[in-house]
C-alpha cells in the first residue's frame, strides 16, 4: 500500500476527478432535480456499484483484456453508447408531468419504489457499460502501487474500493445540491426543458463514446 502522503494524494485526486462533470454526474443531478435528493443518491449508488464491477474485473485481468483487445473494447463501447443514447432519447421524448396532488401520495408510493429501483439499475448499467471507466481504473490506480510490491492485484482491489468509498461524499454532494435546486419553483417549472437538455447531453455522451478509438489505435 502507498505511504500516507501518497494515500492522501490518491484521496484528493479521487475527489477532484469525481467533481468533474460527465455522464455519471449528469445522471445523478438529473434524477435529483426530477425526483429529489433520495433519487439522486440512489442513482449515485447504482453508479458506485458499477465501479465495483470495473475494479474487481480489472483486478482479475478483465480490464486488461479491454485495454488490449480492440474487439472486446468495441463490443462494450457500442453497448454503452447505445445505452446512453437510449437514456437520452427517453428524456427527449418524455412528456411533462403535472404536479402530484397530496392526496395521491399514498397511492403513488409503490410506483415511486419501482422508480427508485429503475434509477439504481440505470446508474449501474450506465457505469458498467462504459469501457472508459475500466480504462480509467487501469490507468489511475497502478500509479499508487509500488512497482516491486507483492500481491499487486490485492492492492489494486483495495485502492479501487477506497476510491469508490471516497467518491460517496461527492456523489451525495451532487445529489444534495441538485435536490436543493429542485425545491426552487423556477427549476420545477423548467423541468420539461431540463429533460430535453439532459437528453441531448446523454446522446452527445453516447456518440462521443461510440467514436472513441480503442487503446493503442491511432
């Protein structure tokens, strides 16, 4: 494991990277604006769960396969791009929802729970189907592992898990900030246009991923 200064640098770098806007942040913020802080946090937990898949896959060598096999990278790349475009199209084609009456709250509770499950799974698949996340872990984490260290796979997994738990406060911060905005009337009135804007951005992220070259290709 890295010494304390390197470990603190790892934590600080993780916070900075998680503050950078991207499809994961957009997913958290959009769900929090539409359905409140809890929905944003649930979406973030889905994304973090997807990170566990990438970390342990990289630790056992699957991530290296993605980094060296153009075919494997391409398959996952197009699957992830298609999923991001699908999310974007759903937002673009969605209709504005009228405000729910307080008397309907109890009847809508079951639907809300199903929606939270869908939000969690959406975040999970948004992350898992993005090969750039796997490549990020392969590029970032080994920098903090000594070249002569034994059990590199174990250290990789431990640092990857630390990175994920280190990301949780940032995820909750994005959700809380967006949830605060959602309580403001101007944001709620503009939710229809928010969905359209987020839909365009998700489609853009998907197209950018689709045109990403495999590692080593020029």
